[in-house]
C-alpha cells in the first residue's frame, strides 16, 4: 500500500475511467492534473465520448497541464460547426446527422501524440455503441482517431462511424462510465473522472443542440447515480467529484479555463480529505462558471 496523506490507494493496477460530457470534458483535465500531481497515475485508461478524447491524449504519456492548453484554445465551431443546409437535409430525412465530424477529426489528427493503439505509452480503450444491435463495443486496436470519433458520435448530431462492419455511435448510449470495462481488463483499483453535467443550472438552453445535449447529460448522469447506489464492485472505486453548480452549456467551450481550475482545486481538496465517497461537490466557484453563458458564434 502506498500512502499520500490521508488518501490511500493500492498502487497495483490503477485504471482511470473517463466518461462523456461534451465541453464539460475540460473538468476531467483539472481532475487529471491534480491526480498526476498527487502521483495517482494510471496503468490503464478507458474512455467514452469526450472521455475517450481526453483518455487518448493522456494515454500518450503526457502531462495533463499540456492537455489543458489545448482545451483552453477550443471553441464551439471547432467541434460543432453549424451547417444550415446539412441540418435541413437531416430534418427532411436525407442525412443521418446534423453536424459533420471534420472539425473533430482535424483536432485529433493535429493534437493526438499517436494514431495507433500499439504506440501508446499507457494501455487505452474507447467505448462506442453498435447502433444496429444496441451493444457496447470496446475498441482497442487500429486507428485511435477513428475510435475516438466513433466513441464521440452523438446520435443524429454527428455521423455514425463504420468500423469492422459495425455502425457505431456514442459510447454513452450503452456505457457512459465504463467501470466494468476497466475491471474486465484487470484493474484492481478504479478512479472515475466524470465531468458531471450542467447541474443546478439556472439558465435555459438556447438552441436545439443545447437542449439535446443537456437532456442526454441529465439522463446519463441520473442513470449512473442510480447504478452506483445499487451495484457493488469487487475492486475499490474512487469517484472524483465534479464541480456543482455548473451553469454552462455542454456546447460552450469558452469557460474551459475556469472549469479546469475549479475541478483541479476541488480534486486536490477531495484528495486531502481522504477521497470520501460523494457525488458532485459544491465549491465556491468563480462567477464565470455559475454565470449565464453566452451563445458562441
């Protein structure tokens, strides 16, 4: 057993599990920074959706503060560009998606340190969903870029991705917080980095995409809370608490810096307190986090 202050962990096969959450994925970066500084480093990383994006980068072996620099430069149009004609075609049944994934692909090809699972420093797996069979699909070979895009393919928002004759969409549909995948792959201790959702929000969604992502976020998070309260795992599971309230849209990338700083400070406090079992903590967050977020152009 290795001890770092009041929080004790096994130091055996540690897995980081990163769940989905769109632009709130910046919260995971603050968590990862605090964990790395406390020397809680993973032997295995499993991610879903934006958690697959962050997990793929971290699996390259870099420091999370470098990933923070990437997040601070992101804007909504980088990943969710508005294409009115494509949206009209989707509405008329002539397309399976509203938003192209070209921006996400460009980002991944530019920023990921590796594009093959065999080259990563830390074993990594991404979780997607077979939209035809409805089953969970764990991807751990081939192109990491394709795997992350498939794991992040929000149904109807992004196009589904075909890999090995399977039509794949966002892993959050089947397993947004893939603790079970990490345990099946030999984890003896699991650290869950969930960005949560726009909890205790006082602002209303401003467009259809915002409504959709907020609704999906609430649905998935409530399902996860229910699962944790009724399921027993055979290994220690540490749920790193996400900040709350978060009054920010899941498609608003302009608050990444504040979210990173708030989640890093909250995670450091949580570690110092001995990693108590808790759902989202409610710190005194900077005004820009709790303030109504403005629509991005």
